[in-house]
C-alpha cells in the first residue's frame, strides 16, 4: 500500500486537536530557516520552533542558492529579518558529483535524448565539505542585493548522530 493512502486518516487525527487556524501568515519570530530535505532533519522539534514562528525552507543540501526565491518572498512580503542556514553531517550532497548523478540518470534512461539533454543542464550543487558549504552559503546570501540590508544571518551544522547543532558562522 502506498504511503499517500494513509494521509487522510492520519490527518484526521491531527485535525482532532488542531487549534492553530487563526495564526497570522507572517512568522512571529521573523526568521527563515534554510535546511536540507533529509528525512532525519525535523527543524521544528530540533530547534524548538512552534507552528507560526518561522518559515522553514527545505531543499537538497539546504542550499541558499536554491532557497533565494523563497527567502526574498519571506522578507519582502512576510517580514522576516533573520536567515539561519542549517546543513548537516552525513549529508547525501557529499556523496556525488554532477558527473556521477548525470551518468546515473542517463544510464537509467538509456537512449532518451530529451532526458540526457535536460540532465546535463542541471547543476545539482554537490559539495565536498559541510562547514565550508555553510560558509559559502552565508557569503552568497550576504552578497545578494535581493536581501534586505540589516538582515541577521547565521550558519549552522546539525549532527544527525547526536542531535546537536553547532554555529559555524
């Protein structure tokens, strides 16, 4: 049975005690958290964030470059003034290069010229070292003219083995 077939019944359980329907759209703590889509990452409980307090923006690697569009919307339309970037240990982005993932996709779609052409156009943004990737992301954000002057930035690494966070920027 597919996982999605359980969504409605599981949601009914959530709805039975839901009482947050009147929360305002802008996050109350005026913070945007950028983090990885890794299934071991759950920023709300790991960082003590409650519903309505923060925007949580997730993508493969928790990369700022892919999150920029969402951060601009978060700041310009919804009032956030702080951006916290969280990468993590044992990240899948450390395990491949653009070339290896492109070759994997092409081999799985052998003979499909459209797939081969499209996958060659994608920069999958792998990185070789976690702390350095956080520093690079913070530099990217600080240098972006799209983000508001006076924004508070911080960069962190979450350890998936211990649950601890460490500030690196």
